[in-house]
């Protein structure tokens, strides 16, 4: 059988089998499989592919590679342009810490720790949210309108990867980390009866989630949360100009108590 040479961008090689991590793969061209199918069968989810070139010319995933084709598979460009503005995300069940961090910096982020794959895809499609996951199988599902693979082993790396990939506008301290609702300032007198005496004595500035009613103030975890926010804002400022020019307000009077650990 004739052969096709496929060269993968460096950013895509983590998806390849160890023997292919050099990035160049020779594979048989059967004349019937689409290039998209061939790329996916080598392990690379199509939502991670930014373009396909055959002898330097762009082709669609439906292209059928033929003998002696030389194919380049490009990674998505960073920051990635999305069909929704501002970006909205749905995080897979294992990414709860990253979900809370995204909310902390004001990014619209849905998350539930008990959603199965079909439910995740349905919700992503219905609410036009980009599904973020570390499950490549999920990204290969045809029904999913848009997804992305989250790189990194822990929340620090994963959060940094997402900020770099999507450059979302940041609006720290505007969203409930527990439920993704919007926070509004609330007078101390209106909530005093809900507070522990120690909190009532120590804090004067409060915000309330419009969706779940949770109260926020600059509590015990505040320093750690501020560090996370400051690092995110720094990385947004140092990133190349993204598809979104409006970075939103940076900083606000309120903070929150539950830690995104
Ligand atoms: Zn809430």
C-alpha cells in the first residue's frame, strides 16, 4: 500500500503513541479514509487541530490522502478564536479546582461533579459552552459542538494552560465560585443577622451571590485567592493580544471565603 507522511506540530505530539512522538508518522493510504479519520486514529482529537496542509495547501478533514501526500497537522492557534463572546466553558468532572479558579477571575464556567459523558455533551451543545476535558475520547464524539483538551497535571498548570489558550476577559471577584452566579455588593446591615459574631466584628464589605445567596467577604483564604488572581492578571497582561480586547474590570471590593484550593 502507498504511504502518506504526516508531520504533527510540537503541541500535538503528546497525543501520539510513544513511538510516534518524534512527530513524523508514515501511514498507509487506503484511498477511502478521510484525513480527519487518519489523524484521529493516530490519537489526535480534531478539536486540537488548527489546520491541515497537504503539500502546503489547506485541506478539509474530509480530504482523502493519496499516495505520496505530505501532510502537516497544525495545532490550534493561541489565543484560540471562539465562535462565542465572551467565552463560556463547561468543565469535565475531574476539573473542579480549575472550575473554581476560572469563576474566581470572572469567567463563565459551568461544572458539576456528577455528570456523565452524554450529559456533558448535551449541556455543552445546549448552552454553547466549550467543553474542557482531559478525556480524548470525549473530544472525538461527533455530536460535541466544541471542546478542548486541558494540558497540565495539576490545577496550576491547567489554569495557566486555559488562560493562555483562550485569553478570556478577566473580571476577578464578580462570580460565585460555588455556583457561577453573579456577585452583587450588599450592605453589612442587610446581612448582619446571618454572620457569626467574629465575622461581624472583623469585616465590613460583603457581596452576595444573586443565584445561590452565598455571602462573600475577605476571609481566611483571601491572601491565597489574591495570589491566584494576581498571577492570572499578570499572565493576561503579558500574553500577546488576544481575540478579546476588553479585559474587564480588574479587582473589586469583595472577596470570598470558600477556597478554590
Ligand atoms: Zn452562588
